[in-house]
């Protein structure tokens, strides 16, 4: 295991306290289901007609031809939603609409455009072809496993649940994630920017990802680089949330107080610093069973730390059963001209060229660049010790 994998794994081994809630099925799209769904009812639950036409017995039509048509007596009309009163017996047929229950005795439906009919009689000019009957359980058989606990419910999942007649479903509560920005240089957008200060952009970036992955962000604002204030604010955030993410103050500068504050509040440090660029200046700690993820203040680095190291744990916190990173191989669209002493994570976007997955860098790969996170849907991994890489090199990539 590399130290990067180790950091991810150490986080993953932290226990989570999953809470459930029951919600309306119509609100379940995008939520993580907290129960296994097994088919209690088969779908459809009865034999139904696939067309508007006539329910017949094949036997009655077996000799029908243009020269010698067969005429059957129409005993009733069965609209969708009703059931017929009579079984189909020798010499009779039932007019039937799409979706209506096929009456007993009938073993085929002939489309009405293939017949000639009056109200009382229907005439056939050939034997019945396809049955045109949807069997009970054609879509879903009784007793089959439909959805496993921990899946994010997509459109069809909610439809399948509704098809079981369930108006409510049990899902995991969305975890609440506190976001704190440390740094005396930070100014909130909307305020005047004094020389030497910068706008506080990290909470926007992180709150966006938090929501993208199905969690609820809560912003705890800007915290000055002061140990006591930082300790108080982190403790306050821990009390009301399932996890705390800080940015800034985590490396080796004079005012990088996050590691010290972990000690002060009695949190156990899981790891501090990973040989990874950008984002390696990060730490993870646990207090009261809750994780504190201390990310670098540099937006590019914070994003990489969040996505490449923290995300599997956060997926676990959501109750998901697919928590591991989605890895593939892709071809570098352009060169990466620097050599890499430690593992380097590139920000890029997925392209398909001549049927192959191609990794196109989204621009400036510097720690501090937030612009290259725009349109980034793939992180590329360059192994430690790699020289500069020409276009066309195959690298590992991770879908984010
Ligand atoms: P630090 O991790 O505190 O050493 O900060 C590294 C760099 O990221 C510095 O240039 C900071 O000014 C910048 N930075 C820190 N916090 C933020 C933030 N919330 N939004 C944007 N940039 C930040
Ligand atoms: Mg700082």
C-alpha cells in the first residue's frame, strides 16, 4: 500500500454512526437507500394485453384465411383498469384495450387493425401470430432482489420502488459537514478587498463538492490564525455536525495552528502530511468519533485532498456501498513537462478520441489554482519518480 492509499484507508477504518429517516418516495431521487428492496409484488401483477384488439383462443383461428375468414362473437369490451366478466370460450372473443387484463381462456390478442369488426362480431383472416400478451411478472418477478442498501437512488430506482406500491422509503440521513476557513488574509465576497487580502473562495468550492456528493454543508466562516479561537470554532462545529473540514493553517508556517489545535481539543491525529502534490499538506484527526479533515488553504490542493483522500470516507458517511474511487487508464492529451518527485495529481477532463479515454489537463496545475477545478471531472495520477511525460503517455485516472 502506498502512503496515499494508507491515508485513505485509515480514514475509511473510522467507524461511522449512520442515521436513517423515512421519506416520501417522490423525494427519494438522489438519496442513499437504507434498506434492501425485494419484490413483494410481481410487475405486472396480471396478464395484460400489449395492444388494442381482440382476445381470442388460437385454436379458433387456426384455419382462418383470406378465402375462409373466421368470425367470432364479441361478448364484451374490456378497457384498461377493468376485468372482463366472461371467459373467452369456443366461438367467442373479447374486445380488449392495451393494458387491460386478458380474460381467462384467451391465449392471444389480435390487433384490431388486422381484423374487420362490428359491435357484435369480429372477423379474422389469418391464424393468430404473436401472443401480444404481457405475462404477469414479465418486468419483475416476485421475490427477486431489486435494490441493495447503500445505493444512490436514480430515476428508475424510484420508479421501481413506486412500482412496488411503496409511497415511503427508508434512506440514510445526509451527513452534515462543517466548513471552516482559517487565515487572517481572508475576506468574504461582497466586502472591499484591502491590499494583501484575498477573497475566501474555499467554502464555495468545498460546499459545492459536499452537495455534489449528497451531503449538507454548513459554513462556519473565517477563523483568524489564533489557536484559542480556532479550537473553540472547531469544537462548536464538531458538536453540531458529522464531520469538520478546515482549510489553511495545516503546513509548517509560523501561523499554521491546525495540528496544534488538534492536540489542544484532544483529537487523535490519524495522519499528517502525505507524499502527494498538490494537497499533501493535510491532516486527518478524530474526536468523539467524528473526523476532522484539515486541508491546505491552496484551493487546488484543498480540492485534491478532499476528492482524492477524503471522498471514500465521506461516501461511507453517506451510507453508500460504492465507496471506492473509480479508477481507469487514460492517455495524456498534452505533455506534462515537470518531473515528479512525489505522486502528482493532475486536474483534467475526460475526452473520448478515436474510441479511447483521453485525459486533457484543465489548465494551471499549481497548488493555488482554483480555475483548473472548473470542468475537472478526472484526476490523473503521475507516480512518484516520473520524468516529464510526453503526450500519449498512459496514466491512471480517477473519476470525480
Ligand atoms: P495555508 O494553507 O494557510 O498556508 O494557505 C495556503 C494558501 O492558500 C495561501 O496563499 C492562502 O492565502 C490561500 N488560502 C487559504 N485559505 C484560503 C481560502 N479560504 N480561500 C482561498 N485561498 C485561501
Ligand atoms: Mg494560512
